[in-house]
């Protein structure tokens, strides 16, 4: 685990092999990291595709796990949320994983906090990728109901 502090932009870099918690949360060492600007379905959340239910939260976690494939990632933290998680944009080499999750349809743009990935979400929706290929409840609404 490497932690670098930068005075200029007040960002913290967390580098290492992550443990994937779900589609928008990882651990690097003891640091819990929330992928900033995105919201993935919860692990127990079910979605629907072609009339059949599936665990879309589990699928999101599996897709992120497979994408990272036990590689080292770098997360640039912009601060912490009320749960003391780092809010970060994570990269595997030059791939922005936050952006990849939304563009692939496994997470949505968390527009309440950021419009950063709105275009990627529109792309996924237009192309009926991931969640957008069927019916789903927005993760934030699902959490409130459950």
C-alpha cells in the first residue's frame, strides 16, 4: 500500500490491489474507498431483464472485479464522506474505473452529488447497456425502500 500526499491539490493517492466490496466501493489496505460520482446497485438489489429477475448489484461487483482482475489500481481521493470513506476516482492504468462502470451500464451517474458522468450514463441508456437493458430501481431509491 502506497499513500502519497500532495500539498498543491490536497488530494490523496491510494495505490494497491483492491478488495472489491460492491460496484462502487473498494478497499485498498485499510482504506475504504467510494467511487465518486457514481452509484451502483446494492448487492441484494434485484433488477429485471426480459421478464426475469437477476441480482444486478452482484453483477456490478462481479464486472468491476473482472475488470480490475487483481491488478494494482490508483485512487485519487478528493476527501471523505460522512461514513469516513474516501471519495475517489480510481484508475487502472489509464482507465477511469468510475467512468467505465457508468459507461458500461453497471452503475449510474450519482447526479445528486455530481454530473461528472452524465454523458456516460446517457451513452449506456441510449445503447441499452447493463442496467439499461431492462428495468431497475435507482440504487438510492432502492436503499430508501429497503
